[in-house]
């Protein structure tokens, strides 16, 4: 438990300060420290881990448990450059399979870490509109993203003296509420009316800000669609210390809207998070950002510095009595950390396993304190709600789904990208916004890997929370992934099952074992003599995982598979 | 101090107390399950101080470790008392109501300034001050100690100095506040309770009290000497004076466990007659004229043990002892019968019931109740009594049913074995987690964490000596000399080394220790030996 | 004057378990309420002395108004809750959980209670073809413990016992993620090289025999282990003054295993290395 006992001096001979409280206060530095070692050396050796453990008073076994939880932290020797290449459904549908074949031909099999460079397959990297993507970990330098990516480009970067990112700009529709503004500096942000909402909020009573959010009818954009006002009010009513957490761990396959928002307009997110802090009475905010988003991370980090320098973060914001600061925490390759309680554990320096709810985050969240968790897109709506009033926001969209929604359109469409529309548009409308289907439509995955495949009449269901729910589908994070008739759906559905098996944290039995049994059954189903038996098995798994998994990951891991069976994409008698 | 000798609190109290002071105790290793209770307290938010020359596995859990020099406890305790008084933090209401001699005490500790305590103990004044203030202002506090307090030539004074602190702050006699000595052996408490003390009859009844002694004489049909007997250290002195010529040793191994083992062995050899009753042919047994092969007390015998929280619990026979070995009670009965008495056949419950009829604090503890309740904490005066979680609640009663508790004036004196140019290094001894006392019982299994018969020191100390880890060094005290390999640890400092007591056959630490002992308790100063260390 | 701690009066709440009202202290769990109502609720990862880990999901019950089933071991009672402890959905989860576990690990040494529950729920084996099964060599690294992770159901009990719930040594934790996650020391170093202090408390809480004392393992290997010939006697440890209760498991007048009663307040079932293994001296042929 002693801090740095290896570096004793005679001053330590007769007194030492340590203890559990001191150790617990340092535990949250574990993941950032592992990140530091990983990004300097390319992996975390036993010696490095022991040193970290000693300095942070975490047991080595626990630190190892944390390190091995994340895909981006290696505990075995790895080369200084490792390419994580997306082989997930969006890129597969868009034809990235041939790029992967090319890479294998030229670099050999994935996951061979003996040489000076290596590559590995990656779940969705959140670059779906590009059609192919690679995230390259660069020891001793900055991680870079290549999207779209060719085998040639990936290999070039793996060998480059100073790797540079190569990301094509995201096609963005102009003149919308959330998109279309690329703020280059805080002044630029201000010239677009930035910080006005924060200044206005600071003149209001915190409870009045909460009232506006409640009146706006804003519902969470991360997938669960929970009414924001209820959360804000609940946290506001609790005693401090309290936290605001911005969930920017966007990892749902097919989802990339939050990345675009952070890359294009980071100041607004900072402003919104600060308003949230003021409204609920928090002293600190965390933005937990996906590890594979180095671009967004950099923009947001720089922006926070700039905002802090200008006195809009830190003590006595804009001369008010309100003090608040924001710290960025970087994820490390674990989809589950997008689940809010797993995210807390990750920040706190524990394995990113979800917690059983209740208690809910509003009662006992980060560090066991009342915590407001909102998704990036949800928060981005806040400045407008403060400036225009909740009622104005509520007038957009439908009664139960207010405001506009970002849709992440990818796959076989002519114009993949992020699109914004007031709630009420259907899947078909969204596809039309994106220029229509490239080829003949087979099916659309709505809501991400945790969402459903839809086809036929379902394409006309308005993508509002209420209509989607009534139709048995989910708006989720706004994924609209299009598959034309050229796509063999069995491997796509299997890839979703593989995704959940890979991302299951392993805590609860239904999800830990259920995800692998589902994956295995889908493979057997392709050639099974007795399809009914496999289908019955899949149905049994569906029920137990939905009913009894500890968190949303397991509860939703069968939904897409079941919908694919329902609409006949897989499992039908040939 | 308060009459019956026992820890005042229950283990459960440390789980919810506000402040824990662990003084001269490495409970993490020596009393691991007590430490589980302590850790629950820490996890429930208790602040923790450790006062110990070594930064032990226990001290690592403390918010603040006070690394005192060996034998400076009284100076530190008196300075804590002075600081509490001078800062106006003493519990004046409690002092007035429940104690006596405060004014003299306040005057007595006045010279023990924080600065002086720092000079004597090495601990920064600021840390001593913080401990004083935290102890005085805590709502509830547990002050725990073990052999780091009692294995000194002035053991009783050490204990008294700590008791003074509890009297000063009122941290005794309430749930959550108490004085907690954790016993080193399974039944030290029970042995004392049963009258295995030179001046006490069972139930801490004074042997000099005619009425109490008369009660026992009547029950036993014997005359009992009114003079206190000798404790073990006095017995060896008596041997030296040729006043003691025969000895019956039951379950002890003094040839290896006593300080200055050279002298001990010489004295044992000089006895006319030595009888040893043990489960092993120990080094002492090997010297005996007669050996009674005994059964182990905890697995091959019936009876009771009493724990450090005064909990009397049943011991049961799980195994038949090997060969002709018999349990202690059976041997004593046969011994008595052979000497012409008619004790009949041994039965543990009969003996216990006789004890209950004579010792009021055990009266309510039938075997049936001990079984049903998972043990009972004394005092338990009648068959309907639930036992007593904490002692000395009377201190808070109004009016006080007994004489107030007196403050005691105890001066700090340095350890008997001084450091000088020839013997510049302080050796202290203790236990390790996986071993016990002289290793007779604990050497039977193959511990994967066995440290070996080593001497622990810091790398800096070793560098001063020109030794590397693993090098064998010679350790010499004013009484003897041993060799041991060096093991590095960060829990010590220059001038302080540590050896465990568990492997006397490989490394007889008590060749080095001295037999200066506390005249009041009879414990020897195992904790403070002056040595020099040389490479070999 | 405070004679003993006077507990604050605990408020009670009334819940309905399988149609019958049950009144419990508000600090009670649904598991406690269900069992108080006489319901037969299986558990596996849950242990009274440890913080619930919510991993096995066997104790789930159906609570009116809750979308998902609720683990009863960790959920506190709330006024007016309507609970079904053995509905079709509950039965489905329990059967499936047993089948999923059985399909991945060796459950041959689970306790009789688990065997009974598996029969009760009609658990079918081999439903999942030749899929993934945990395969790993038995770890024998010292004379005290054997670790056979082919029997490990990842209930986290050992991690809790080694960690904050009892021993606070933190020698082991879950490593990796998902199906291939495992209980491990850092970098899978051997236990003697780890922070392990051999208290045996991990073994003491293991429900499947994945962790076993070497004494038992060797006797099982040689076919000598016979619980019908064993007696269990509770006595007090000899190794310090704390007064830990020991349960000595004796076969043929030899101690073959040492445990401690979970319901005794001194140990809560936990011991140290001496209490757990220090018995050899009374049965060594040549001391």
C-alpha cells in the first residue's frame, strides 16, 4: 500500500502516509497509466505492470485483470506498429473483404505479433461511411486512423517514419441543428453563438435549467432513449459530490455520429457538459471517449485547454460562483464500456464490467456518487434547449420523440454519412436522404448490432421511439445500415454474433456462454440437417439472454439474429 | 488496572469504530483473522494508525505509520497524553467522573514534549501530534497491541502508558471504544482465567484474599498457600539460586523459547528432576528425566479455550492421539491417582462445572450453552446471561459502583541492551505469517511462502555491511552469535534488523536475546537486542 | 450509559412472494424474502459471507413491472413488490444457465444441492454440440492448493474472498474478457511467485471443486477420498489467541481437510495458512 516504497529516503524511515483511502484515490489513474505505457512501448510488460501497481497501490493481479480486459492494451510483446483493420458488418457490406484478403496475402495471417509489424481484425471502428478503415497503434507516436483504407495504405503507414492519419472528410449535410458547423477555435464557436447558452444558463437557477430540459422532452440518443429531464432532476436532487459523465464511447457497430460531432464541433460538447454540470450541481465532468478515436480525442483535448484558458472551465466560470472542470478519459477497446456502469468501473480503474442496477447512476454512479450520464448527441442538443427554451425544442419531431435525430447511414447506399432529420422520418426516408440504395435492397439493419434487420413494410415505420417500439424495432443509436441483394447475409449475421461473443465481458453466464453458443449455432445452421433444432436452440438462448443477462449487451445480443430469422435472411429452408 | 485482565472489546467493534491504533502489533501476520475484522473497519471508513518500528504488512494498511525506535513506546505515549491535555482535548467529564490522579499525571507528562518524543522515538512531532488529536477527537477508537508492547523489560509500564491514553479520552467502557491486547497463544487468556498466574486463583480471584482462597480450599479439600508463586522467569532465577530443583513442564519448550537460551539450558540441566509433558520430544523434553507423551490440546482433547475477546469456546477431540499418548487432563488425573489421590477418571465437563461453581465470571457457561451460542464472552455470571461484549461499562455509570480508575505515572527508560560502537544495530524479533513460535507445530507442513531462517534488513543496511541478498552474515550480541543469510525488505531502516523466532534448530535467535524481564509480568525483552553484523 | 449497542429499529416492508405476503426488514434481499416464504431458490455464485457478484443468474425471480428477471441475491425488498420465484421465465433461465455451464465446464464435483436443482429443472446435457469447452491442464504448483480451471464457472467467489470481502490480499483476479476470461495471477505466474498467502479462503468458497486442497486432490486421484467415512469436528485453532473455529474433516483418524463454519462470527468461514494447513504436526509419522 505504500506509495513508491522502492524509492525510499531517510525521510521515510520513521513515518509513512498511505492507507486504503489514499490508495483508492489513485486507483482511477490505472487505465490512463496503462495507456501511457502501451503508447510508449507498444505493450505492458510484467515489470512495467509491477511498477504501476506499486505506484498506484493496486495489486498486480488486479492491474493485470484490468489490462487484459481491453483490446488496445497488450500484455504480451507486440511490435511497435499494429494495424487494427475493420472486418465488421458495415465494411463487409461495403466490400472491405477483398482488402482484408489483400492484407493477408501481403502481411500474412493476423495476430502474429512476432515481427516488427502486425495486423489484427477489429470490430467496427466507427468509420462506416468510409467503407473500410484501419486504426493503427503507433508506439512512441500518435495512433492514426486510415479510412477508407487499402492494404497498400495500411502497409505504408506501418512502415512510415512518422505515420500520418489519412481520413477522408465525412460528408455532412449543411443547415441542420447539430451538424454543419465545423468550429475551428473557441472564437469561431463564439461567432456562431457559442457560449451564449452557457452564459445564459449561469444566470438561471439550476432547477430552471433542468425544467427546460424536462420541457424539451429530450430523450437519450445513445440507444436507451431515457428521458433526459428525469435523470437531470434526479441527480440535481441528490447531495454532492456529483459527477457529469459524457458517454463518448461510441462503439455500436454502424455508429459514427458522435465521432463526427466531436471532430467537427467539440466546443459545443464542452459547453453542453458544463451546462449539465451547473444544472445538476456537479463539480466535475468526464468525457469517456472511445480509444479508437484519436482524431476526436485530439480535437476535444485541445478544445478543453482552450476553453479552460478562456475561463469557461475551472474555478468561477465566467466570473460566476460556479466551478467545474472536465477531464477526458480514453477507452481502450471494449464495447461494453459504453454501458454506463461499465464505463464508471473503467474510469475508476476496475475491469469494465457492468454493475447490477439498481442502484441507478443517478443515485450511485461514478465513484459511488450521484452521476448524470448522457450521450454526446444528447448533450449537443442542450445549448439550443437553453437558448430557445424547452418548448421550442419539443415542437420539433413528434410528441414523444422531440427534436431531431442523427442517422448513421452506411452499407450499400449511394451517399453514406451522417444525416439529421426531425423525428418522424422512416427508414426509407433516411435511405432516400442518403441518395438511395446502391443496388437492390435486401434488408436494413436499424439501430446497430443491438438493433434489428428490417425489410418490406417495416421500412416505412417512422423512426420515432414510439413507432419503432410498437413495430418491435429500435431506433438505437441511429444506425441505418443498408444491404443490397448482392450481400450474403449469413456471414453478416454471424459477424454480429461474433461481435457480441468478442465483446461480452464474461461476468454473467447467459451472456458469457450464450454469445458463443449463438455464434456456434449460426455456423451450424448454414449446413444443418435439422434447422428446427438449431432454431429452437437460438430461441432458447434468446429468451435466457434477454431475460437474465446483467446488462444491455447480453439482453440485446440476440435481437438482430432473431430479426434476421424472422424476416427470412437466414435459417429458412432452402 | 481494572481487575480482571482481558481485552475490553469484541472483534466486531473494530468493524464499526472510527479510529484504529495498532501499536506494536503485526496482526496481519500474527493474528490474520483479527486483521480481517480490522480491515472491515478500515473498509467502513475507520482511520488507522500503526505504531511499530517496522513498516509491516499491517502498517501498510495504516493511513499513518509511526516508525518508532524500538523501546521508545512510553515516551511516545506520554507525549501523546501531554499533547491531548495541552490541546484541551482531554475528556474532562470522563476524567472527573471515572478516574483518579489526573493532576499528578498531567504534571508528570509535561516534560514529554512532542520534540522530546521525536528525539527519543525518531517519529516526526507532526505525526505524533496528529495521532494525539485524532485519538482524542474520535467518537470511538480501538487501541490494539500485541507483543511489540509486552516483550520488553518494562512491559507492564508500556501497557499502563497506553491505558492512560484511554482514560484521558474516555475510549474505554463503551461500544466501539476499547483496549485490545491480542493474545499470542490460543489459550493465554484462558490460562490466566483459570488461575495459571502466580497470584491468582481461577476467575482472577486473588490468592491473598482469605475469603476467596477459603472458598477454593473448601471445594478442593486442600490448603492453598496464600503467598503468590513464581512466574517462569522467576523460576529460572530461583534455579540459579538453587531454590528450585525440580520442574514439571507442560506443553512448553523453554530450552528454545526463553530469552538467553544458553543460560536457560544450563539451568535446566542443573535441575535434580525434570518432567516434560508434550506432544513432541522437544529440545526441553530431550533433557527430561521423565516424558509424558501428550495429546494435542486442540484436536485430540476435550475442553475449552478462551480467546482474546474473552470468548470461551469448546475444544473437541477430532482424532485419537497416537500410541500411548493421552490428553493433558487424563495425564494429570493419572498422575494424581498415582500419587495417592482419588481423582477417578478425567472428564473435561466435570472439571469445567467445578470451575463454574468457583469462578463467578464463568458461572453461566454450561457446555450446552457454549455449544449453542458458539462460545460466550466472560463475564457470564448466570445461566440466563448473554455474555459480555465489552468490559468496564461501570466507568460510565453514575454513581460509580467501584473506585475510579487511576492514572499511572510511568517513565520512559531505554532498552536494557544499549547500542554502542561494538553493538550498533538494533535487532528485533517476531513472527511470520506461516509459522508459529518455535516452529514445533508449524514446521509440519510445507509452506510455499516459507522465508527461511534469514535476517531481514534494508538494501542500504546490507550495502553498509558489504553484503548482498542471500549472503550469510554473522550476527553477534553481548551473549552469543549466529549466522544467517540476508533477505532484503523495505519495512526496516538503517540500524534496524529483524529475525523471526520460528526456526531455532536452524537459527537460534534466542542465543542473542537477553533475559532482562519485566518484574511485573515476567515477559522478557525479546524485542530489543543490540547486535553487530559482519560478513562471513 | 450504553450497556450494549442498541440497534436502531429496522423498518419492515411487505412483499408478495408467489402470492403470499411476507414481511421482512427493509435491509433484506429478495432471496431472503423468498426463502422466508418457503420458496426453493437455487444459488451458485452467491455466498452469505461475500458481496453478491450477480454472475450466475440462477437466483433470478420475476418481479412485476420489471422488464428483465431480477437476481434475488442482490436486490433489496421494496414495499409492494410482487415476486414469482418459479414462473416459466424463471424456470427457463435456470435450466438454460445450468445447461450453459454444464456445456463449458466440468460440474462433476458440485455440491448435492446443485445436483438436486439440476435434476429439478430437467437439465439436458450436450445440447450444444461440439462447441467450446474450457480445457486447461490442472495447476499443481505447491503442496497446498490444486487449481483445475476446467471446473471453474467464473462465479468470482474466490476473487472476492482473496480480495475485499475477506483476505484483502488480491493475489488473483479475473483476467481477459468474455468466454475465455479466467481467474489468474498477473501474467499467470505461479501462486508461490504471486502475492498469495495461502489462507485457503479461495478454496473454502469454491463451489465446484475447481480449487481444492492438495490433500483432498491426492486422495481423490488415488480413489481414497470417501466422505461417507469422514467425520467433521469443530474445535479451536491452536496457532494464536484469536480463537478461530476449525472444522476438522477426519478420515481414518487423519485430518484430510480443514474448514471453518461460515456462520461463526469470529471467522465467517475464513482462516489463515496456519489454521488451514498447520495440522500436519499432529499426524506426521516422523516429526
